[in-house]
C-alpha cells in the first residue's frame, strides 16, 4: 500500500530516547570495580609468585645445607671412631707404662723395708692384684716380727697377714725360720712430701744375705 503526503510537509523524525543517568553510573562503577579487582589480583599474583620463588630458593638452600651437614656428620662420626681407637691404644700404652713403673716402685718399697731388718731375706714375691704373697727366710722369729712391723710403718702396705713361720733345716748348722705372708698394697696418698734439706735418704735396695 502506497502512502502519499498531500500536505507537503516534512515528516517529523522519531525522537531518541535518553539513557537514564543512574544506569550510566552503575555501568561506570561496575567497570571501575572490575579494573580495581584486576589491579589487586595482578598485585597479589606477582606478590605470591615472588613469595613462591623465595620459598623455593630457601628450600634449595636448606637442601644443600642439609647435604653439607650430613657430610659433616659422617666426618664427625668417622673422627669419633678414630678417636676412640686412638684413645684405646693410648690407654693400653699408659697401663703398660704404669705397670712397668709400678713394678719398679713396688720392688723399691719392699727393698727399703727389708734392709731395715737384720737376719732376714726374701726368696719370692708374687703379686696378685693389689696384694703380695711374700716368702722368705729369717734368722729368728723376732726378725719376722720386725719385718711385719717395718711393713706397717712404711706406709706402703696394709693388712699384713702372716701365713706361716716355722723352723726349717736349710742349713742344719744354722737356725733359720721359713715364713710366708700376704700384704695389701696401700692406695696412693698423693704426691710425696719434699724432704727437708739434709734429711737422710731412704736406704737403697741391696742384696741382703744371712748374717
């Protein structure tokens, strides 16, 4: 169907509808919120990424330190094992030295006691731990008693116990008494006190014969 404008006037244009201001503000706010959220997420992302890289680096450093400490631990254990072996060897050497010097000192102690007694000599000394089994000959029972007294006075020995003392016939023409006893070595009482100047020196060990 064809329409004809008989009035000859221009046809009015349709008026444009205005967009409400409130809707525009909402759209702008929405876009702004998205932009802010994007910025925040970007900052958080890079911050977390940096933190993750730092943590991974620390893990690598700690793993390297752990490997180093493990090696040090193995070295320490090896050194401790070697130290234990060396200490055992040193203990053995020190024990041997003490026993050697202890035997010399012990003989010196016994000799210093024997020389103070007349008509007495020893035939055997056997050590068993801290005790001595002593056997000898004497010209009289009094000599045996004097020997026991000197042992106690020396300070070197404790608990002197006579086992036997009887006359024997080693030499029929001479009266002799065989004896045996046990004594306990006294524990050391500390460093020996220095002797005053001019003090008499203890007698040195010497072969003691029958008088």
